[in-house]
C-alpha cells in the first residue's frame, strides 16, 4: 500500500478533494435510489472515514461512501421484507466484512484471490456498471435518476455532460504531474462553470437547509 502521508499537504488536499467529489455523488445517490435516508448515509460515511484514517494513520487520502453493489439487493429486500429487516441485512453484511478483514489480517490476501479470482470479480463489476447505465444516461440527459422528471432541457444537459466528459478524458491522457491524478476534478469544475453560465445552478435548497440536523436513524430488525 502506497503511503501518501509523506506527500505535501497541498497535494493530499487536492487528491482528497477529488475523492470527496467522486464519492459524494454516489454517497447521496445510493440512498435516494433505494429510498433510505441520505442524512444517515452522510453521518455514517463521515464517521467511517474518520475511523478509517485513524486506523490507517492517514496513509491514504480517501473518503468512504456508499456501495452501488447493494442497490439491487436493498430495493428487493425493502419491497419484500421492509426497511427494518433490510437494515438488519446490511448490518449483517457489515459484520461479515469485519470478519473477512480479520481473516485477511491473519492469513493474507491469497485465499481471497483463490476464492474470488479476477475472472469472477470482473463480470460482477461489469454487471453492476451496466445495471446503473440507465441512471447515468438519464442524468446526462437532464432527467432524474429514474428518468421520470425532466429537470434540465435535454440539449443543454447533453452539451454540458459531453463537454465535461471530454475535459476529463483530455486531462487524464495528456496532463502531467499532479494534474494527471485529478482528471475528474477538471471535469467537475468545467461542468459547474458551464452549468452556472446556462443558469441551471440553483443554490436555494442549500441556503434553506438547516446547518445542523439529526439523522433519522431506524433500528434494524433480525427476523
């Protein structure tokens, strides 16, 4: 594992900022798609990130967020069993992760590679990505994630999305030094500037939001 703690603070801040932007979208989108509380996701992700940095000694500038791998199971479980039982299943999955991390600590990563070789992991990741492709298409077209509401005119949304994607690709391929490590940051900045010029940036919900709020925690059930 590469130790980033020796990098200059400004370099860590830039790399961490990009990771925050990348993870934040997934962090909020996952509970919105599944019907969970985004405030709970924000709170637990922040707490988990702090614990991660304490445990690893700040070696990796990373922000922990939601996993899209759980979207389909969460939706199916909520529809059949309810919210409390679904949260119980997520808690059980978290406990399993802890046990697996302990096994890796004791035995190394070799048994994981034998149990889940790349030929298994690769298709699983592809299926997750392909399953979420419609959400990306809807959002790039200016619609809500489920495609039910047109939030931004489609021609403007597509123009901004394609321009941002092009800038990200160019920065990833041709940038040098630290700039090559943050191509997504360039895409986000360009996309935000274009959105501001197009008049589709609305900060009213941010201004009206409370500075402090208590997440709506729901106790898990194990039936």
